[in-house]
């Protein structure tokens, strides 16, 4: 029997299942590509897939009778497109989520929780595929435990901060978007001999700023893992670095700051780029008034700040994100077929694997309680070393983030967590 006939034989032997799928948390490129892969692979198995609207809130609408199961059934996309475009499949190219998403916190109202659980039961699902980051994972995992759901989670976030997976869907496209923005801003910075400070998303992780900063030719990159907050020594060091650039003939500079870096008062600052730009300008002019010739190049320093904002969540998904989304979606369906539930799909060493949520969740919950990033940039990792090797300014000293080993939560060990990176992150 050839492989195709064997595939068909296995397909028809598979019992019909009802799968739910939802997207939760902030949107990112690649979500629709995941949905597409799940529907296509499930259709081959003659399984039914139900798309839950607006994350777990969609279950509430079902419980309240506002939406019926048949309204949520997803079909292999493209064949309802009219005219000569019939059969056109655009989901893998589209950003955002056709199912909608939500990014608000854990439901505290018991009635809301009950409605979510009732909505799930009314659909009669065999399993749920949840697409989200670590915050969504925390919420949905608790709901799944209460409702005895068969859960499979696919990681997505432009922050790339989900523990135990080397890549999350959406990160690569966001990295490309920021890199392109830095390229574009370089020319206006050079034309006016300005210092341009670019604020990049990432929450409490610096992956996006570090990767895009290197690819986009940044002179300075500030990430929370190395520079958790602004301080006088850091500003002084940056001004000295800028002075050296100007003495060497580069009279402009491109600075990338991750949104997780805090201000002088150690507070989160939604306009940290503006704050940093003003500090650099004021300190440069102060140094210029010192009787020291090396600072004369700072007399005319002009600074500007740019916040890229939600543009980083947009754009056509990169080829890598489409591939990652596709293989993640197929892996999730395979896990359901194998009855391997309560798993997180991960990318590890160039292959798709999965990890038990029972092992992962204690770490995630501890990190959330401690306001610690579950998967920070490794301060000694090769990406940091790459930036330093290029002469990029990363701050005055290395800072080691609070991280924790999964071993700290196994075997009912109640001792203090072991401080080390839970996954090798770039």
C-alpha cells in the first residue's frame, strides 16, 4: 500500500471529532495561518472545527443563546469567493484574527466563569485549541481545569516570551517590521544629524528590540534584561558613546529602547522613548558646557522620539511565521488525535515538539506572581554577544533577570526557586 492510500485508510478510520479553536491576547501576524492549517487538516479527517469569537468571551454568547453552534462551524476557506477568484485562499496572508481576540484579565465574576464553562459544554467539544501568549495560557489553563477541558495551546506573541519555545508565532514578522522601520528612520536621522530614539514593544522582554536593533543597524539598544531602568550613569555613558560616534564622523545615531525599560523613578513609562530623548538632549548640552574639547561635538545634538506602537502587530506574515503557524496547527490536531491533551506546542531545535502544561504552568504562575519574565533574553547569550561584537552600546553593565528553573516546581519542592533561564533564549 503506497503512502497516499495508507493516509486515506488512516483518515477514514479516525473517529469524527468536534474541535474548538480561539485566539486570545494581543493579535499578531500568523493567527489566521494557524486557523487555516487546523481547518484544512481537520477537514481531511472529516472532523468539525468551531471558531470561538473573541476568545473565551465567545463561550458566554453561546451560553446566553446569542450564538448557535452551526454559526461557528469553520469550512475549508476560499471556495465561497465569487467569480474567477473562487478557491482563493487568503487566510495565510492576512494579519489579525478572523475570530477576533481579547486581552483583558482573568474573569473574577463567578457567573462569567460559569457562563464560559456552560458555553463550552453546549458545543460538545472533544478538545479546544487555544492560541495565545503566557498571559492567556494562565487564564485558559485555569478554566480548562475547572471545566475538565481537553486543551492544546499554540504560542503566539510578538514578544517571543513564552517559556520553553524558541519561537512564537508573530515574532518573526514583527522583527521584520521593526527592522524596516529602523532602516527608514536611518536616512532622516542622517539627513538632519539627529539622534532618533525608537520605542519597541516586547513587554518585559527585549527579544524584539535586540533582534531588530541588530538587523536594523542600531547604535544603542536598551532592553530590560541589561538595563532595567534609566539612571544617570547610563545616560552619561550613552552621551559619551554618541560623542565618540560624532568624533569618528557619524553625526547621527539610532537608539532602540524596549518598552520594558523603566524611567529614572523605576516606573513603567508608556513614553519611555520621549523620556530618554529629552534626557539625552539635556545631558548632551550640559556636557557641552564643560571645559572639555571632546564634548564640543554634543553642542548641536538634536533628538527625536518615535513610538512604533501597534504597527508592530500588523503586516503580511513572513514566510517563517506562515510555516511556523502551519506546522503548529497541524501538530495541535495530531496531539488531539493521539489524545495527548493539556500540551503546549513548541519550536525546539528546528522541530515541532510539545510540553506538558502540568509541568509548565507552575513556572508561568510563579513568574506572573513575581512580575518576572518567563523567557527573557539571556544576558550571556549569543545575540547579546553579537551586539557587543558589533560595538553596539547595551549599557554600562550586565543585569541578570529573575528567572526560574522548572526543576524548582517538581517533586513537590517548596524551597526557593533555582535562579536560571528556563529555556535557552536568543
